[in-house]
């Protein structure tokens, strides 16, 4: 095997190492026409060309100025297609889902890419992987333990971990190196947060605590100020802390980071509250030695949330948000929209039934879908559309076409 070095994200890289691919497989030009055909949309391109608005009969369509595939997702999907092109006869496996989009994941399965799913405790079984196999690491990344286990198997690794995620890893690694506990705003069960929190474990004394939202963050703030009760605190965060975590010791010096797909404004507000609690407990003069906070908000997540906020300055009559129901960034977009107008979060364009005039969607804050009839109002109506960072333009375009067909307008008239 070729000589390897460690990148800033802690990953082994070498231009000569053909068992580890981090910077593509050199086949982008070959696969790009396929990507454009399968995931592009003429009608979405048209709406963008017309300043993100389009009148079609009684429907006024408004597309968020930033929506759909982000750079990190684009890159991950490209690498998966390049892998199949480069290794046509090899078994290719994917650790989890490459992104949280059912259409894209189904397409990869059609390409005979096998998905490895974790157990209920989040553990992956790599025992069936051989040196002849190709394994794709998803855009969320994998835990340090899983990465080292895969490297030890000497299989071919194609690492699609998003650069924004690697930036967060760099921060929490730095916190642990300097003796700070990482407070991570995220979902403790989410693939990205599991991978991020594992980075602190490279250091013997590395510790982390994961907060789901502001409510949990305020519990941490209270404990820092000396107002919390230890037993209750540990019950609340039993599944969200590193082994051996002691709140009486490990909240004296903290550094804040976040899962890149969380609500950006909430991540920033949580960091501010945690900083205030440190100052309240030890005094502002102690802040430089006890508190760290860097902006680890993903720029793509921020742009999509900002685009929705801009649209909500003059909200449409209703909003359609497209993306996987398990997609964190899509759920955040649906939340933002729901504060201003009637919002339908759909997983796929097929959720819009043009024959029966119904829509199947996931109401905010639930895990179940409901089917609603007569969801489109009579008369002239403005409909806003956005999509999570894992949703391709093709699905945006299909949703637009289904909306128009549902009111008897032929979308081909626009093209």
C-alpha cells in the first residue's frame, strides 16, 4: 500500500493510494451527462431564469432562490456514480444512506450498490466485507471507530464526507486537544452527529455532550450556573454524552459546535446562551480560558434557510417543501415556512395526487404522514416551493408539473 498522510479531518490520503479515494475517481466528465439527465429539470431552470417566479394559469409559482442539491450532496452522488463506472464488476457497498433522499437512494440500489444499515444501537456489521469490495462512506461521514475498522479490512474506500462536516470535526478535535468539552447542537442518533462526536475520542480525555434544542441547552446553562440537579441532568442526557462524562468536571471548559443541518439561528442562539452561562459562573475575565465557539454552520444550509426567510417576508398562500422525512435540513425548512403560511412537507413529487386532488405530507412535529383532499384553494393562488439539500432538481420539477396538472394546466405549454 502506498504511503499515507493524515488530512486535517484525520483521514488518510495519498495521491498514489488507489484503495482510498477522497478527491474523486477521475470520471466526472464521463458521468456528468448521466447525472444531468437523471437529476436535472427544464422547468426548474426556466423558473430560475425568470427570476424565480412563474405564472401558469391561476397558479403563481415562487421558487426559493436557493434550494435543492448542495455542493456536498452533488459531490457525494457524483462519487457514487463514478464508483460504479470505475468498478463495474466489483461489489459496492454503502455505509448507511449516501444522503437522506429516497429517490436518490433507490437509484443507487438500482445500480446494484448495496446498503449497509446499522443495528438498533447504531453499530455496523462489516464482517462480510473483503479486500475485493468497494465501500462508499456517505456525505455525513462515519464514526472514527467505523473508519478505522474499514481501513483495517483493506477494502477500497470512496470517502464522500462533506467538507462542511470535516470543518466541524476539525473544531471538536481542537477542543478536545485543548481540554475543552464539545457541546454539539444536533440529534444524538443522527449519522453526522455520531461521526462528529466520535472525533473527540481521538484524545484520551476527550468528552462531548449533545443538545437537541434550546430547551436542552438551557438545562446545560442552568447546571453550569450551579442550579441543576446531577441525577436529573444525567438522566436527561444519558444517551447524549461520552463515556465517563461528569457534569461537575466537564462543563468547566466548553467549546460549541453543531450538526451542519440544524436550524442556523438556533445554533447561534445556543452558543450565545452557553457563553453567557460560563460568564455568569466564572466571570467574563475567565471566558478566554473556558469558552470556545466558532461558526460551523454549513453555508449551503444557511443559504437555503435564508432564502426561505426572504420569501416569507411576503409569504405565498401555501408552501410545498420537498425532501426526505428523515432529512434534518428539510425538516428545518418546513419549520421555518410553517411559521408564516400553510406548509406541506412531502417526501417526493409522487405525494401529489393529480387525479384525486390530494396531497400526502408529514405535518410538522410528527412522524406520521396524512393525506389531505382539496388542498389547493380555488381561484388565483400563489405557491412557494423549496427543497432540502438532498433533493434533486428533477424532483422539484416533477412537483411543479404535478401541481399544474392538478389544476388542469399542461406544463408543456411553458417549455
